[in-house]
C-alpha cells in the first residue's frame, strides 16, 4: 500500500531546525543568526541557554539541556542533535 504523502523525516527536521533558530535568535536578540557560529561567539550566557532550552521544550516538546548548547561546536550542530532527539522520540 502506498501513501499519497510519504513521511519525509528530512522535512520535519528542517522545520524543527528553523523553529529552533527562531527561538535562539529571539533570545539572543540577533536578527541574523549565523547558524555556523558558536553560542559563545554570539555572546550567549548560561541564563540565555536555560531560557532557550526551556522555550524549545515548551514550544517544540523537545527535551534539550543547556549543556548541549555549551558542548556543540556550532548552533547548527545543536539544532541537528535536537532534531534527531525529536525524530527518535
């Protein structure tokens, strides 16, 4: 049996990454968020990291921790890891 609209996890991951980017951008108050940047390079603080993770959990239902932001080399890496967590859930 075939579906007219096949599940495409890539699209869901792209939507998740886009939503996370918007959240991070809003909290860091950065209009253009270079996704290849490091959280600290953008002036991110531990309080902002906690706010970002709480908002991601609330709005997207993805459990992420501030440690993920601190340990990721780039925001893109953090978003990709979170999207994987969501996909595996």
